[in-house]
């Protein structure tokens, strides 16, 4: 049993080490590194408590003895210090988000936000949600499930406050999951953000879309545009304002929400409903894939290209560059792009941090609208899935960005009315 304890301590040590030195350069190993880092990093305190409990029980049972036991115990102590330090690093996200917002929107951006919206900004993370990370939907939020839209059996969920609403701003959420079946859905992603914004009287709409390998590009983005069209036509029935819509999403959803924001009224992406206005008033993209072609060779391995060629676009990059670029947000940037907030972790093993940096840089160079680039130290792919210090501070930053953009809209409407 002492040997088993040593093996267990080595596992604990590797889980902690992987948070600081994730693997990037091999498709399978980087996937394992992501999965373990994702489940450990933003739940570091939970892992720490569980590991201490397991080791305490083994010590109590007399299974930690001799040199091997001492060695294993030292490894455990080092692993626990690593977990504790990683958790504490999450506090730095507050300053990182604040710096990013001020750099993108101006040092005095909060003074441009309407007072009634500023009054609700939280001062501290929600520790109750951090302690119980799977209890994400607030009891004061109503969830309307599986409302049909589009022509292919798509469904959407609406998150809204349990009180009467009228012309509330709308947040359109597009889930990630490698554009692929059984990898992600509307049912589990961005729940902390949508629940939080619903309490701020936003109407949050989480859509699904056809997934590969059954679906072939551009069916994915067409479905997202159909979701936006549904909002335009029906959201007033649920208390929303069809003229103010911000789109958000993560990973593949970050790709799709960015592409949606950068391709307004493109008839290639809205066949049969070309007359519907598909402009949005802003975009918040989490760790998105912005260049399917990998023109700047930022991907660490060929896994993304293989996925695109085999399952999503189903055509080779060679000989079809124009089609691949048309599907890539990086090549759709214009001066007319809406305001963007781009969020990226610097330890992301699936979407390298350089991808987010380049996209934000190109946006800032070309777009006439503000661009906020927020880089989060230690954050893995999908870091915002669980309530944690990092995800809480990022959520607060997103709220400020959304409030700033909505204040602009309200102030412009008030001036027009005068």
C-alpha cells in the first residue's frame, strides 16, 4: 500500500505540475493536458481538500511508512503548495481585466456607464458559487428550455429574471465543442455568465446548431444566423429588445460568434432569410479559433487542420483557400466591425495564446470601434466553465463591457428622441 501511496502522490504532483507546464505540441497529449488542467486548475481548492483528505486517511490507516512513504508525502506537500499558489494567482485576473478594459475603452470608461448599471457591479467574487461550482443558475433566474427555431430542428434556451421585463438588452450565446457532435451543447456552457447577466435584466439566449460530422460548413454559421433572426422576430415576446444584441461564445463558439459579428447580412450565410438584419451591437469572444487556415503558423500541431478537412469543411485547404478564409474571422475584419472583447488564457493548450493576441491586434488596427483584449494568467481552455477566481473576475469584466456598450446605445437613443 505504501507503493500505491507513492503512485498516488506522483499523480498529485503531475496534476499540479501540468498547471504550470501544460503540453502543447501533440494532439492527443495536449488534449489530456487540457482535460486534466481544466478539471484541476479552476477547482484547485476542491482538489486540494480532496487530496489532503485522501492522504490523511492513508496516513491514519498506516499506509504511509518508511522512505517511500516519506518521499510520497514530500511530493504531496509540493503538489499542494502548487495548487494553493495556482488558486492565489487567480486574484491577478482582477487587475488584468481592469487594465484591459481601460486600455480598450479608455481610463475613464466607467464614468461613461449609466449610474443605474454601475450600481450593480459586484465588489467581490461570489464565494458561494465558487464553493459549490455546479450550482450555477440563480434561483431568481427563469430558464425556458428548448424553444424551436430555424428549419432544421434547432432549439434555444432563454435565461431571464423572474420579473416583468420590457425591451431588455439581449445576449446571444453560442456554445463551443469543436463544431462536433457530443463535444458541447447549449445545456452546460456559459451558465455562470448568463445567470449573472439575467439578474442584471438581460435576456440571454443560448442556441444550438447543427454539428459535424453530419453537418458541413457553412451550416453551423447559417444556424447561428437563424438564431439571430429568431431573436429579431420574437424576442419582444420575452421582454427583449431586438435592436440591441451582443453575441458571445467560447472556443468553436468564439469562432462562430466572431464570424457572426464580422459578417453582417452576408447572403452566403443566410440563405432564404437574406432580408433579415444580422448586425449585432458587439461581441465577447472567449478563446476563439480565428484563423482556420493557420496562415501565421500559430497552431502547435496539425490537429485543427485535420478536423476541418475531415469533419467540418470537408474540403482540403490546398486549392480552397478562399473558402477557408471566408470561414475565418481573422479575414473578415473591416473598419465597420462592432466593439469586441477578446478573452484568452495564456496557458490554453487547444487555442494558443498567440491566436487571440493576433486577432485582437488585427481588430484594433482595422476596426473603428473599441477592442478590449484580456489575457488571463494561468487560464486554460474553457476556464470559465466553473465559477472560480479567474472566471468570476472575467465575468465581472464582461459585465462592465456589456454595460458600457448598452449605455452607449441608451444614450444615443435618448439623444435621438430629443
